[in-house]
C-alpha cells in the first residue's frame, strides 16, 4: 500500500503521466474560465452604487 502512494514521487515516473494529462487539464481550465466569466458578467448582481461598472472587478482583479 505504501509503495503505491509514492509511486509518482520520482520525476521519472511523474513526468510521463503529467504530460499525458496536460490536454485534459487545459480543457478543464478553459471550461472553468468560461463558466466563471459567465457567472461574473451575467449572473452576479450589480452593485447598488456603481451599477454595471462594478462587474469589471471580476475581470480586473484576477488579471492584476
């Protein structure tokens, strides 16, 4: 059991697996980014003082 936990601790074993997972993780990251932008610009409520201009925070802050 213990040997199964540390199987991918060595770079020689981890890098081939990580290389095969890059397309899947990039697809997942793209889908989550699109979902986050949709929620930020269309679902989140506007601010009572700033109105629609408040939503720029959802894009500006993570990129800054």
